[in-house]
């Protein structure tokens, strides 16, 4: 770029105690300040990196009124081409709307030779689409949320390259890695087109967000987002299997409030409570709608035959050498159980996790699902 006549300023984001930078309100404020302190206002911000680096650059650029582009370094997540940012604000993982990049640059050799754990994380993020699509269809059926078939199908033609032979991801087959990267890229485009994370993020993502929040709360490390999402996808698949096996839907009493003791600090409790209380009315409405036999039968019909089983999801992850069991993400059984029992509280949008609670399946089936599909 210098050879082409550009003037560049290089900002390096510092690591945290246990990992690289974090995407939160504190770090983005520091980045905005660093950019504002430059001798000249830049014409563009260019992110060089993957998840957190991309999100921070995107967020800071948007708030500064600057365009941004990204040089991707791994097929590790679908946020490169998305307008969304997934930061922590006041300790709660939320979704912030920013602006999509002007361009995404990727050198195939760099993507193919990225650390295997990052590529495996991208695989975990990519296979979550089957669950997020089901959550999207469910919200469309119950609440009339807009559903875009084009955005839902945008990566269907790419999926066979990495789902029919997941071991190709483990073996770094160029065609499979390219398809995975393109799948993640177009998944981000779908989110930008629809204006929400619905095409690629549902209840399965809540596990990763909750584990991240717990790590920040306790000052402990956590695994990569997509690796945790893979475990969440196994769990969501198991919930859908149990739920859709029921011929009728009988709503259970709705949880009144969040678990203050679990969330700890007053600011975090307040932020989580705000999300939860915004959803309680929707859950009451959902229970009444799904209690109607006709509505429940129609929803089951929409989802029947479209979802992989928990066994299939686990097999995909294991073959790709992605995280497919508890030990793979460095998490204790009790810690994971706590995340599974509280992750429905952090977002106001309804997912399969909420429906499982509403149907009275949760919390009773958590231990069985963990034992069957996640612990080993």
C-alpha cells in the first residue's frame, strides 16, 4: 500500500491476560481514541485478522463515520462480510448494527494454512446454520418475523463440499477450505441483506456467548467462538429432536426473573434482566399460539425432515477434528451445565432453548443430553 502511495498508521491491539483482544465497549472506546489521536483523520480503516479484530475495526469505523475493509486471515467465522458486531456491552454479549466492509480480501494460501483450531472453529460456526434456520422458521411461524428464502438458501450449494466429507477440513483439502470460507462469507452477506443475525445465529450461539460472559465474570479463559458454537449446535439438535417428538404442546409456567446469584455483579444482572423481561411477553404469546393443535402441527410439518440429529452434528464435528465434546473446549461439566441452564436469559429473541423451557423439557433433560452427546 505504501508503494501505491498510501500513508499508513499501524495500530496494534494488545492481548488480554488469557488470549487476544476482546470485543467490548471498553476496547472499542480505546480504539476510537487511538484513531482520533492520529495526526490526520484516516480515509479508511483496514482490519487485518479474524473475529475480534474484524469486529472492533468494523465497530470503531462505523462510530467514527469511516469506511472499513478487512484482510481475512482464517476461515474461522462468518463476520467478515456482515454488518453486525457481536460485542460485550456492560458484560452482556449483544448484537450491534454497524456497516458491512467495502471489501473482504483473502489470500487462499493464508486461509488454508491458518491454525487448524481456527478453521475448525469456522466449521462449527458454519454448521450452526441448520439450527439457526429452524429458529428463524419458528419465529416466522409464531410471530410473523420476516423469513427470506434466498438468504436462507444462500450457502446451500457450498455445504456439500464440507458436510459430505468433513475429514477434508481436517486434512486441509484446498477445495473444502475454499468452500468453507465462501460459505462463511456468504453467510455474513445473508445477515447483511436481511438486517439481522437470523440466517446464521440461533439458540446454539447462546451457549458460546454465555460461556464468554462467564469467563469475563470470573476472569478465566474461554475457547474460540465457533468451537463453542459447535457444542451448542449438538445441544440445539438434541432439543429439537425431543421437542418435535411431541404430538401436542402444553406450555409450562414461565420463569419470572433472571438468576441474580448466577450473574453476579449488579450491572451484569441489570443488563441480562433487561433482555429477559423484554422477552417474557413474547413467550406468553408463543405458549398460547403453540398450544393450538393446528399451529403446533403446522410448525412440526415445517421443520420435519430438515434438521440433522445430534448424532449427525457430533459426527460432523468429530470428523473435521472440531470441538465435539466437553473436554475439547476446556470446560468442566458443572460450568457447561450452568451455561446451558442460563443461556436463554441473555437475548430477547426467542430460540429453541426458550421453546424447550416453555414446553417443560428444560431443565429436566439437560443432564441426559450432556451425558449422551456432550460429555464424551
